[in-house]
């Protein structure tokens, strides 16, 4: 798999400067606050028990393996709902109460929010952490290494990524004489043919702002920019409006199903019945389709995302998580050791890919046998070859803001209103832009126009 080049995205995304001078709780040996990245992170002298919250299916198998191989560092796993479905709020509450776990699963887009809440431990001084940088895809490490200018810390260990591609019903496309669309113009034409056959090309969910952000990402429509110590909100920009106008047209012409929510029984039924025949999704989506559309085994295939300009090879990214050591953990050295093992050990990576469908951020994960073999559900297609190419086309300059939870809520609420006919997706961009800027100001952050 071709790796993405190293860029300054980590610094552009940095939550730093005077406006965000955060106190970091180190928790080393019961330590207090105020230690910098250079603070001590010494291993404990005796046995240690760590608490870890995660929503990855099959994670218990990886944790059991660790516990068997590391009798002096035991991990207790708590299975939780996905981040914005409950885990992030529960983590925030636990941090306020001083009862947070040692480790938590946190998506890349939410790391800055937890840093803003003083909820993360800078683990750059913990044994083996900085040396691990070369073991991960460059762009994923730049997502976890950020801080004040010239004072980058490491706030988590990359776990997985979500390069996007097009899942499509190969049999339906062949029956209707549709070539696999290489551009969004061709995708719209395919949608009209599919609709005439009584089906939908895809669904447009009301409550998946992460998915819509992935579509924006493909068009290099970053949501935020840094200007010195200030933030500039760029949700409403020409590249974003191009994406929004395209999908608004698809909605207006009733070419997409708008009554289906992501990851819902109704959506799964539409896949099994053939009512919905494509899904623009991430690498981890291969197991979502496999496990929830079993009646269609052998009928799906995977192709690159349609492009805005013919011949390009751009891809969005949807999702991807890290394993973060939370502020207040009394055992950051051991927690960091587990986080590194979980996301680099070949046996652990194999479990997380097989059971949880994770596409690993670690370079070693690309050599997993499962990522090189044909997949039965997809007609024996080696689908991860497509995602390897997609990963190489992800824009590394995409910038997350420090209040992404708010931005996603604004996008979600606005999208629901637009689908209901109360506004347009273009209006949603304008509203979200203004609301996100106000959200930053409420956090006492500098915002530039």
C-alpha cells in the first residue's frame, strides 16, 4: 500500500497557543497537574490493572490475548456505544467526576475536543511512544501529534483509518447495462437508470455528518484552518458547496432514498432486498455489508470513489480511531504499552480486522493475510487493494476543529431539516459555518473571519 506523505497537518490542526494553554494531568505515580510533555512516565513497580473503553466488535478477544501474555498488566474492557452515540458524553462525565478509565477509544476528529477539555494525557515521554512514529502511516501519526507551536505532544496511538470507496451491486449494474461510474456525473446518470428500474442508487442519511464530511474531504473541503493562534471556520466554501449542491439535486430529483438511517435495520433490509444498490463507505464498511446483507453474498463489488474530475484519484476518509490515555490515569506507562501493542502486534491487528472490520493504521497491518486474500462476500474480489489505493488519495491537509462535536450536531440537525424540505444543504453549510464560529468563541478561542 502506498503511504501518504508527511505534511504539516498536525501543526495546522494543533490545539495550541495562548488561547488554549491547557493544563495536562499526567497521573504518573499519582502525580498532579502541570507537568509538560517532558514529565516523568515511569513504569509501576508492581502489578497493574487498567480500564479500557471501546466499541470495536471482538475487542474482548484482543484484550484476552494481551492478558494471557502480560500477567503483570491486566486490562479490564468495557464495551461501549460508538463515540457520538454515548461514549464521548460518558467519558466527559467520568473525567469531570475523576472516574475516567485509563484508556479510551477516541476518533481522530474528536481528539482536539478532548484536549480542549483537558481530558488527554501527553504520552510523548512514555517508553517507546515517540519511537513508534515510523510504525504508522505518516498521516495518521500527524493526527495524534499536536500542541502549542514548537511543543508538540503525542495524545494517542493511531488505531485504524477509513479510506472511502464505492460498494456496488455488480449484478444489478450488469443487468441494467450500467458501467461502474468513474465520475460523479456518471454516478448521477447511473442513479437515473437505477431509479427507472424502481431502485435507489444509495441512501442519504439524516444523521451521519461524519459520512457527509468524508464526501467533503474528498473534494479538499477542509472545515477549519489555523491562522497563528486563531481559528478560521471554512465549512461554507466553494468546494463544500459543490458537494452540497450535487447531493441536493439528487435529493430534489428523488434519486436517493432519504427515509433510511445509517446502520439501521431498515437500511439492512433495503440492501438485502436490492432496493438500495450502492454505498459510498469506508474500508471498515466491508464487514458491515457482509454481516448485514447476507442474502446478497457474492453480488457486491468495490470500486474507487467517483471523481469530481476525470482521471483523479482522490478519496475521502470516514472514521478511524485512536487509543488514547486519559488524563488522571495513574499508570500512563503501562497504558501506553498496551495501546502500542494493541495497534501494532500482528495477532492483535488480525483479530481487530477479522472481528471488528478495522483497517489498520499500522504499517505492519498492511501485511495481514486477510488484507491480501479475495473476499468471498464480494465475489472473491481482493477488495482491500481498492482501499489501499484509496488511502493513498486521502488529503492529509484536512483540518479538524477543537469543537467537532458541536459542528457535527449542527450538520446533523441542519441535514434533517433540509431532507424534510425546510432548507437546502447549501443553507446547512452557511448555518453550520456561523454556528461553529460561535461555538469556538464560547470556548474563549480566537476566531478570524
